[in-house]
């Protein structure tokens, strides 16, 4: 599931790699988005650093959270990093995890 802060120019080509990607409804508060994430059994892709707070948004209750920490947040750079991530890490390895993605790679927490 792509948070509203993920550009469509990243999501459209990523669908070729990952398949079904849904957009989170615009205007959802983080708590509402987290509840939807838990209920939908999807992986969240977001720029929102609030989701790193594992006390407030525990990834272990989700299919996984990918937190993009790439600055500057250029679509080409983000797409390349996400494509590489999804090629290297099988979808089942995201389950219950927070994955922090940056230009140098990723860490799984």
C-alpha cells in the first residue's frame, strides 16, 4: 500500500515489479492508516518517519512497513531503491518488520 506521500510516478512502474499496489486514501490520519494497514494485510510504503515509532505503530502487527529515508526524494532514486529492495527481499521477509530504505541499501528491524 502506497501512502499518499508516494508519488504516482514511483507507484506505476513499481506495479510491474511488485504487482498489486493500492493507494492509501488521501487525508487519512496515521492512526487510521495503520488500522487499515493491519486489516488489509498489505505492506506500507511511506516517507512518513512517524511509522518508525514502534510503540505507536508496531510493524509486528503488519505485513511490513517500508520507510523511505532518501534525501533528496527524487522519484528516479526512490524507484531504483524500491525496485532493488523488492528484488533482493522476498515479500514474506517483510512480514512483521520495519524496513528502512536509503540510497545505500536497507536495514530490517
